[in-house]
């Protein structure tokens, strides 16, 4: 079984306690690159996940997305990451919370407001 270590962003928000920065995330993020198509009222956009958690996803893409934009996407989560014998397809609905340009790509963070597992 392949083990994926949780992602801790060096620039993420946190609290300082005795000079040590502590992560203040609600869910563990996993650094995983999955191809995905984001569907919205503005069209469809190809992206790649940078990290995924139970609460949200960070996408890398070639287009800027506006904060508040509602998106739908599906992720095929590897069984090795989930600890299951097979990959799991998850259909998600969420919204973009921020988007910024990083070198040559945009990084869009989105919440996962609703999800459902596809029957396989």
C-alpha cells in the first residue's frame, strides 16, 4: 500500500504558540495531482489538483476563477490514498474561495459543499 503524507503549507494561516507556528486546518490535506474538469456557469476548465481534503481542494489551472463561483467536479480518488481496494469516484459541488497567480498558473482554492460517491 502506498502511503501519502498529509500536506502542510509553509504559508498557511496558523497560530503562534511560544514562537512555533501551529496549523489551524479543519481537515488534513493530501498532496495529490489528479486531472479534473471544473464545470460552472462560466464554462468548463481543465485543472489538476494540488492537494485535497475533506473540506476543499486546491487546483492549478490556466484560467483565473472568481471567488464565489460555484463549481462542480468529479475526483477519482486512488484506493491507495483512501485505504480501499479500488479507486473511488466522488462527484463534488463547491465554490471558489480564492484564486491567485503563481508563476505561470492560477491556484484556485475551493470548498467542497456537497459530495456523493458514484456507484461502481
